[in-house]
C-alpha cells in the first residue's frame, strides 16, 4: 500500500462516515430524551428528495440543504404528534414513519429521477490539501463534512457540559421525576425529536446533493438503520458515535479497496463487519444487567403521561 | 350514514359496476387489448424497471387506444407477486408481462387458472401452455463496451462494479474480459462486488476506490448512475448500464448498453391481437433491437468507433459471437474448443471466470 492509497482511504473513510455521523448524532440526542424514533430512513429520504428538487429548481445548494432540514423536521413532527399527544407506541410509529417517508419521497420524486445537478464540491486549500496522508482527509472535504465536525463538538458539549443537556438526560432517565421538579418534559422531548429530524434531513440532503448528486428512490439504502445501530454501538456516548461512524466508514471502504487490490477476503464477510460489531457491542452491554442499565436512557421507548 | 344504508350503497355500486362490465362484454370487439405489467422495482429506479416501463410506453405510443396498459410497480417476489398477477388476470387482462426472475413460479401458478390469458415472464426458464419467456443478451453490449474500454484506457486498468455473483453477472464480466484478451491483453480487469443492485452511495464509493487504484474506465452491473457521476468528477470514463446515462457524465460517458424492451412488447402485443401468439423462449439481443448502444462519446477515436460499429454489425449478422472458442478458464484449461460456441443454455449456468480475470468469484 502506498501513501496515496492511504491518503485516499482516510479521505473516503470520513466522507462515508459523515452521513452516518449526522443521523446518529440526531438519533442519539433524541434517544437521550427517552424517545426512540425508528423513522430515520423515512426522514432521510424526505430530506434527500426535497433537497434535490429545491436545488434542481432554484439552482441553490444552500436553499436545498435548508429545505432538506425543514423536511426532516416536519417528518419528525408527525412522529412527535403521534407519540407525544396520542401516546402511541414509539417503535410502531417510527417504523410507520419510515414506510411513509419511503413511499412519499418516491411519489414526490418520480418526475425528478434521472436528472443531474451540480453537486457540492470538496474544497481545496493549496498547501494543506496536498499534505500526505491527512491532507485530503482533513482539508479536502466538502463543507457539510466540516459542519459535521462542528455539530459533533456542539453535541458533545451540550450533552456532557451544558445545563440544558442535563435537563435532556433527566427527562430521558426519569420523566416523572423531571416533571415533578418542574422540568418541561414535553418541550424537551419535542425539541429532541425535531433535532433528530433536522439531522436526518441534513444527512439525506448530503446524500442527494453532495455524496451522489442525484435522486433515485430509496437512495439511502439502509443508512438510517446503520445509524440506529451506531447509537447502540456507541452505547449512547457522543464521543463514541464519532468513532463508530468513522469506523463504519472505514469498514465499508476497506471492503471495496481490498477487492480492487485483489486480496482474497470475502466481500460478504467485510460487508457484515459493521453489523457484526454492533451485535458484539450489544452482547457485551447486555451481558451485565447493571452495565446495560447505566448506558441506555431508562425511559427509552416509554411514552410519558403528564397526569400519570 | 347508518351501516345498513352504507351496505345498500356498496351493493348498489357493485351492481352498477357489474352491469357496466356486462355491457362492455357485449361490445368486446371494439374493446382495447388489456396488457398488464408487473415490475419488481420502482419505475423511478432509472434502471431495470424504468426500462421496462419505457418499453410499455413505446407500445402504447404504437397502438394508441387499441391497447390499454396497466402496471404494478414495487412488487415483492413471492406470494405477493402471485396475488398481483392473479388480480391482473382476474380483471380481464389479455396479456401479462412479469418482469423479474422471482416472478417465475407465481406466473406459472396463475397461468394455470387462466388458460385464455397469455403470460410472458422475463429472465426465467420455465414455460407452460400459455407462458412464454423473454430475456435479452446484455453480454453482446458488454463485449462491445469491453472493446472500447480496451482502446481508450491509458492506465490499462479497467474497473467493473458487480452486484451479485449470479450467472448473468459472471457471464457479462467474462464477455468484457474476452474483449480485453483479444484487443488489449495488457489491460487488467478489477472486479469489485458491492452486494447490491442499487445503492448509489456504495457504487460511488466503489468507483472512487477503483480510481484511487489507477482505474480509468469503469463498467458496472448495478443500476444507479452514481459511478458515472464519480467518473465525471475525476476525469475518468464509464459505461452506462440498462438506461442511457449520458446526462450524468457528458465527458465520462463512453457509451451505454441499453435494454430496449419496446420491440419485444410491440411484437408480442401484435401477435396476441392477431391470435398468432404462442409461448416461446425468446432470447433477444442486438439483432432484435433489444440491446442498443445509442451513442458513442465524441472523444473516442474515430477508428475505435468504426470498429465498435463493425462489431455490432457482426453480432447482428452472427459473424461475431463473444463466447466462441477457444476459451480457457481462469486456471488455463480449455473449456470451449476452437470452432465451437457456448450455447445460451450454457451461458445461463455460467459459474466460472475466463482466463485473465484477476480475482476469484466470491463464494
């Protein structure tokens, strides 16, 4: 393996991990508030299709990304209304949201299949981007990748060091206690759900506007589900989400690179690595009751009844 | 509205529908031929199902109001397919096309119940009294693409994004390798399996991984135009699959190997209208207009385009056949002796690489 190849692998690792990182950050914040939203895939697809159509019609990538985020938020609000106001089962509602988003995005986007747009290009800083090994990885990405770094830092600070982050965790651990001391359970959960939707919309937009600038039905191809697995893999720790997303990115890139180099590693084996890693982490987490209680938010998946 | 009233209304409506249906039966001669299509994917995939739907539309364009077409997209292979096909047959469709391998048994089961309806199943191998099959020989187009790739590559590294190791895909990889063996034995074919028919992100990643390793021409047996876009961004060449992908890479697009189902649908519909339709195993390629290469990139040298067109003409008149002997397998054993040809039945079961392919077939 030469230096160029390593440079390119590291570059692709970050790029591939970015949509996963963005969705997983959103889902992590959402789950921290005690809400399990399995609708990532549906929200991502809506973000992808809306972002693509807006950019195609307006020519503005910025507008495309903004409306992709708004589409994600609106989708998450559907989930929010059903699970919060009607106290519906979160798992069923989330699955329904994915099915709904998949169908609706296909319906909206049917006239836009096969139309190309100018996607978001990576930036190039002379001097820095040329650096061997880390040059392209750190200084040759597109703007959304840098935004994901900022989002990560912000989420890390928010969850671990801020007071609203403490409120979020309190609501997720024990909403009744939080309610009793006057914390706004509903408001916190709504905001967390909306943040999850915004991140899914952004990641969807990233896929259709930067990663592969095109729209095709079901183009997320399961990335929303990988992000859900990532949150578990990270055992609900923000720092580990970053690590996990990039590791997943690396695994999926290596699986392709090795084949090109002619290594006789089964591509099937390499393809299941991310899922295998998640299962292993789940096994480790659940091997010990006390440990598993420590990591997942206690009220995850349970609806909250204000009067109950 | 009370429940009883509601029931009455429904019954009334149903009776009305029945009456309309009866009255339409009496004037059946003037009725259009009803043709049903069952697709495995969304018509928005810009690939397999999209091309079948384009075929349906071109048949509509030819016959106008003499036919009435119905399509059902996103039909899962298995029990669901049987229900969809049954419904089409039940609602008076005279001819039904089922367009995915996994619809084979459901089609046969429904066909037994509707002996007067004509069925045609794409890519399958089982037939019945009223079930024919049709398939197109994509390897002809891939052979031509392999030739063009062998001439335009500067790095002598050609990439192939493959979906699943099934005979159809292995056969087409072999067709490309045979073209390389013949026209540029120094060129190396790198195959990357992505284990998916459709995952734009992964296809783009595979294309990028190949270009990182010096590949400058990319072929694919997956359905999204993502690899074409990736090649366009980095100044490489790519070959489009199933549909014309030139709009995704005006500079990168060497050519597309396009499935044209229109001619088959038009001919079959005519045969059913005339009452001459009989179930057949239709294998159609460039000769029948089922495999088309609509355009060549202007940057391809004129003599290469000219020879590619000669190849196409040769394939059409039968003088060129990609799988004509001598063909050796990867280990160097002579499998197809000089003077013989692999038959279509052999190609349908192909599970070995020809000499020259670098990697192994994933197990």
